[in-house]
C-alpha cells in the first residue's frame, strides 16, 4: 500500500471527479483485460441476477456488477442490495 492510498483511506478522498475518472479507467482496463464483450457482460449480469433472485429478493435499482482490476488480477464484483431472504419449499 502506498502512502497516498493510506492517506486516502484515513482521511477520505476529496477530489471526486478525479476519483470517478480513475474508477472509469479501471473499469475500462478490466474489460479490456478480461476480453468480455459488453453483450456478454450484460448476459452474465442477467444470469447472475436470475440465479441470486431464486434465493434472495434483491433491490434491482441498487444492484451493480463490475469488473475491477488491481495490478495483474481482475475480479467480478457484485453489489446486490438484499431486501429479504426467500423461503424455499422442501
């Protein structure tokens, strides 16, 4: 962790437009490195939401699936606000 990262975590980030631009750049890099087309990513997002929705009632307005790249690894990050757990019949 760099000193600037540590300070950002301790005191919060102040330049929101720069942070937003950096976040968008990371997303573009993640998409490029993963070699996923936008259509494939959208299809994957729909399928993940469909599967998770079998078990949980989600707030779809706050749901977000993104690819994040840090150094040499890319991760699929899902932020899925949960309203409630569904009861499954046995």
